[in-house]
C-alpha cells in the first residue's frame, strides 16, 4: 500500500516534466493540475501534396473522424501522440498523394499579454517507400 | 513507515472497518454511475455496446460489493473493468477514473474478513488503507494548489477571467465579486484567437483567485495536525463546495468529499454514501428530469 501511495504522491513531479518537455495537457494524466490553466486546444488541418502542389485535404466521414481523433490525442498527450494511423489512412485513400503536411494550431492563453494566441507548427511526412521487391 | 502514515489520523478497529466499507461502496457506486454517464461522450458514445456492457458489469459489482461477503470479488472485478475502460478510451479519461483505480487498489489490498480471528488483521489493514487514502486527499489538494501557483494563471486572476468569459456557470458564480461593467466586458469576449485581455481587473476576483491556491496548500497541512484537523476539514469541505459550484466535476468531487470525511473521527460514510449516490442519480437524470418537468408544465 505504501508503494502505491508514494507513487501517487510523487507522480505530479513527473507530470510537471511531461507538461514542460512533451507539451502534455496539464489537465490530463492525473497530475492534479486540472483548472491550473485554461484547457489546451490543438486544431489540426491536413494538406496533401500531389504533383508537387500542396492543397488542403477536405476530410469527410471516416477521415474526418480520424483527424478529430488525432487532434484530441495531440491536445491531451502532446508530442506523445503519434499520427501514424491518420497518415496511413490518408496515403491509402489516394495513391497520387506524395506527401502530407499536418498543420497544428495550438491555441492558448498567453500569460504575458493575457490574450488568446495561436502557435502554428507544420509537420511534413513523405509517402513511405515500399520495401524493395514488393 | 507507520509513523508518518498515521499523521492523517488513526481509527479504532470498528471505525476503520466501517469507514473502509463506506469508501468501498462509494467508489463502486461512483464507477457504476460514471460508466453510464460516460456513454454520452466521445469516445464512449462511439462504442455504446462495449462501454455499456462495462457499465452494466460495474453496476453488478456495485450491487454485490455492498455486502461484505462479496466485497473482495466485486472490488477486484471493478478494478479490472475500470482498467479495461481506461486503457480502451485512453487518453480520453477523467482524472476521477485514475483516482478511483488507486483507491480501489488500496481497498483490494485490505482483507474483508470482519468476523472471527481475521477481524484484528482486517482492521489493521483497513486502518493502513484509510491512512493511505487520506494521504492521497492531502497530497491531491496540496498539489492542486502548487500547480495553480506553478502555471501562474491564478496570480492575476487570468484563469477565472477566462472561465467567466467562456462558461456561463462561472460567470453566474463570480458575478457578486465582479463589477457589472467588468463582468459585461469579460462575457463579451469570445473564445477565439486574438480575444482578450483576460487579466482580472476586479480586485475581489484577484483576491478570490489567490485565496484558492493558498487554501489548497494550507488546508491539507491543517488536516495533518490533530489540533487543527476539524477546522481544516470544515474549511476543505467549504473549499470543495466553492470549487464545485463553478467546476461541476461531480464524480471527482463525490470521491474527494468522501475522502475528506474519512478525516472525521466518526464514520460519516454511512450517511454520505446514500447522499452521494442520490446526488449522482439526480445529476445523471437532470436533463431528463428538466425535460419532463418542463414538458409537464407546458399545456
């Protein structure tokens, strides 16, 4: 019992590190930091490259659900959220897609100005090369 | 080890067994009803059959776990079911689910034999489990205050201003502390990029904001000292009520209030558990009740 207790009491120290280093949402993962700051919000837009041209992907149905799922995971887990499932679905949906760019917009309350601000980040993923001989 | 564990208090055999029975029932009821409530939200709503079956099984655990005879199996069953639920829905879990898992684990490690030769051993284990649960309450409250201090959004009242602007419930609660013009300014702010400033301009709101994190650090320290425990308990319950008036995290609050009541020398769980259960049910059915009452009033 003491082991469980000590782990629970020490966990928030680890949680502080996860928030600082991996951008985990302070509200998540039992760090006792709910309501310590406005909840994180990451919006995800997808752009795809065909024949060297980057255009927005109009995600519908199942694809839209996967984008929303990744946005929620990215909001909660920060850098620990992996877009692998989303990327696989996008590349499988259209063989002409050469690359995918995920545009992540992190909306937060800036403490210095006390205004809501956005920080954009672009992640680029090339179509995986099929294994030789396939 | 036993020394510092007992800083949160130590119970007689009968009281320890009664309190552990009470907290066991509270956690099982909380998980059963939370399982149903969760079905309204993503991702639980996307697999209603799976999560509904888990909620049903948690309900069976809560019913069987009411009796000491079936307590051990019910607690372990509920623990496994809740772990499955958390893993399947990860990372979209409520923090009360983690809290319940930790408490259930502590309860599961205590024996439930309350008769005959095992009674003494059961009471000893119940006492340690209760001390650990009380420490988690102390640590949780204190960490909540430290986190508010660490992230800085409570020092200038930014967090409360933001919530007043975006949550009508917060606006209603804090209206008495904020001048009309400032309240109107905050409520008019939209939850969009470029909106602001959210820095509090009402002195009373800044005071309330700073008193919150200060109380979250000071009150748990008071719970550790026998001479201040009753006062700190009363203060902590009032603080919890004040926070919940705005936050409305009912399952988390239900567990935390139960944990706080364990600091009372007497067994308060006997009264609290039915009240909490009824409160959960009313909240769960609130929208249906409101619709029904509204429908009844309409000619």
